C-alpha cells in the first residue's frame, strides 16, 4: 500500500473506489469513482456516534461487526470486470479524510492481492484541489453572442477537431435560460458540478487555449465558482453577430416542439424581468399556437439582457456571420483567435 496525492488520481488513470457511505457518494464524489461503501448510511451514523461519545476503540469494535469482507471483495471484482479493468488491476481507495474507513478497506484489498493506493487526506484533500483549480488564470477563448447563435454547436464542433473545450452547460445539465432545463438530465449538486468542472480543467493543464461559452454566473440552480467566473469575465469575448431572423429560426427549431404547458411555465418564471406587457403578449401568442411571435418577444428580451451583461466584459471582438452554421463559423473563430493571440504575444515581447 502507498499514499498518493489527490492530484495523482487523474494522471494514474486507475479505478477509484469511494468507500464512504451511499449518501456521501450520491451528494458528490470524484468523477469516475465507483461507490463501494464500507458502511451504509445508518451504520456510518452509529459508528460516528460511538466515536464521538465513547472513543476510537469502541467505534472500531462496532465498525468491525459491519465489515463485510467477502462481499466487499466480490463487489470490487464485479465493478472492475463491468468497467473493463483486469482482475488484478492496481486500484485507488479513499474515504472522507483518508482515515479508518479507507485504511481498513485498503488492508483487506492488499491482503487479497490488489496493489492499493490510498488518497492522502481522502475526499477532503480532493475538494481542496478542486477549489484551488478555480484560482488559476486559464487562457480562455470566450465565445459570446445573442441567444440562438448556436454557440453550443460551435463548442461541439471545436471539440470534434480535438481542440480544448470546456462545455460548462453540458456539465451543468442546463442551457442557462429559463428554457435551459428542457431535454436535459437533472442538474448535479453544486459540489458535484464543481468536481466535474475541475476534472475537466485539470485535463487542459498546459494547453495554450481553452474554448468556452460566455455564460451567466448562475446556470439553472447552480453557480460557476466566483474565482473562475472572474477569470472568464476578464477574457476577450469573441462576439458572434448573427441576424435576428436566423437566430429566431434556430430557436424555433430547438424549442418549438416543447409542450406549450412547459413553455408557459418557463415564461411565467421570468415574468418579473420580462415585464407585464411582454409576458401577456408572449403567453397570448403561445396559446394561439403562434410560436414565431411568442419567441420573437422572448428573443428580444434575452438580447437586451445579454447586451447589458456584455457591457461589463473586458473586450468584445465582433465577428459577423450570416448563418448559425457551426462548422463554417468555427473556422473563422479559430483563425481570429490565433491572430489575436499572436498580436498579444507581440505586444508582450515589445
């Protein structure tokens, strides 16, 4: 057995077993880790109370009663097989602080024949790594533009050609607007969102550029960490200027088939910001089945909101396009970003 730092989890690329309780794992965990609880939630609570009131030895004596050694080994082997790892795979084990739970399971697995690594400081040290990850000044290339500019399509296209892309909306399971939850999986907890976000950023360590979409700090019910948000806000925005009719058609194609009842609920959620007249008109058009006029009102509202947010950004580099075609627009963005980077480098060298 050996201790490893939380940062090495990503470079070793080994199966990770989280031996915390099911509820701890469900709330948030290291991305890609497998749940292999030493105690269930009730057992964990029992051992914790005994530790607090009677001390460490009494807690260990009680915990040993719950230690299902054969079941733990069999479950670990099933998980490894299902995930495509060899039976004798080197593994990583962690609990909350790298204490008794991980050491007990590591002892068992080591005795059985696994080569075991214990995360020093456990999940708590991983969380410290996550929070520190957000303090780095990343070389973001921020892609902005009014709603309906197909910014997500551009990110997906850039990713297909193997450029570094941080797709925050994909991680958040939300597209940002009042309609952003439609067609998405349930959002992760704030803590899990941060874990996933940090794991992606760590992959891009040392990259000269990372493409990212211009976002509000709040996405659905979760937030981009403040330090990371500040870094994004201080970067140049590559603003996609696309004609209103083109964007409107794109939005209608994306959201026009959603059940009217759900669209109505979304409009009502933003009625205070949308305004009483615009809310009344958009709902009236929606109930008449006139999606075009309904979305025209909504798109104008989001355009105003984005312009207000854009005014607080560092610099906007405007790029004019006739369509929302992600493939052709991506080529222009790549070329422009490279040119801006070269100019910035020349200014530094002067």
